[in-house]
């Protein structure tokens, strides 16, 4: 796990913007790049109908999910289940005896093992791929935001205390897909046991985030930009984006970012 994972998607976005700028300047490019790619590297073994059969009729962008929290997507069902438990039962860190997570193959192999490492991650990227640490954040702070994974936060003793109480058990029936149900069981010191199961990640098109939550996440993220936006400018940007149909010139948006 390396830092590159945190910025990899930005390169694709950058190249898309660069390509648009080049086209605007009249720079020509190869028109059959996809065909050449598969001819050279895949011996023409590809099916273009996957891309073209419903072109203009089916819009895959509508099926894209959004990550509600800045951690591994597979962890999101567990985050939602844990947040619901913490909020509904007003659980404090000292109330918890231990936490048991039921996981599939991906959860076991990538988010829970080796357990002693996942309970005390040394790097931010390790923490984002650690269900024990994430459970510690949820029950210690009742939130999961970027700040919780910054290097200076990895030593939070309350978070680490809960992470150290977190265990897991493997259920082969949950292994069909990487992103599957999340089952969280919190055992209290008073003997009570609370379990919650979440089947669809919050932010999935079948379980979409509310506009309020999207705006909240957006404002949280822009605090960490190269040029952080103050509240006034972020409010302006939100207003423009949510009323994009009435924006006559995209400069109305880009000028806010300058």
C-alpha cells in the first residue's frame, strides 16, 4: 500500500482536461486509438459492442456510486452499520467490551489481516484499509472524515483502544462480491449485544446520498485542496453546481476556483 493510491484517479482527470484543451486548440490525435490498443496488446480479442450497443441510450454515469467516507469502499457497509449503532444507542467508547465483524474474503484478506497491523496502522493509507481502525474512528468520534486519517491522528488512543477490541469472523457466503453486506456486532460491558447489518453501501445508486450529505462531504474535501476554499466561495460553488442548468458560462464556476 503506497501513497500513489490516494492520488491515482487525479491523473485520469488531468489527462481528460488536457485532451479537451488540446482539441480546443485544434491539435489532432489518433481517431482509432482503442482499436490499435487492442490490436497491438490483445491480438484483437475484444468486443466493441460493450461500449457501442447502447451508446446514447444507456448512460453509465447514472450508475456510478459516490463514496460517502474517505476509506475503502468495501468498508462502507460496516461504517454505516456502526454509525447507526453508535447514534441510535448513544454508545460511548468505555461502554464497549468488544466488536465482532462478519466479513467475506475481501474483508478478511485486505481489511482485517494481519489483525495486529490493522489494529495499529502506521500509515494513513493503511488506516483507510483497516476495519478495526475505522471502527475505532466511528465509535470514538461518530464520524469518518479526512482528518481522522491524517498521520497525526493515527496515534489517537481512544481510537486505538476500540480498534484493539475489534475482531472478525469469516463467512464464505459473503465472499461472492468484494462489496457485500457489512455485519457489525457490538458487545457491551453491561452484557448487551447489538448487531446491525447493512447490505448496500451508502452512496450506491440504489442507496444514494442526500444532497445535504453530498454538500457536507464536498465542503469537507475542499478544505484540503491546493487552494482551500473559504466558506463563502464553497457556498457559491455549491449553488452554481446544484443549478448547473441555469449557468450560462462555465467561467461562473471556474472563476470561483481562482
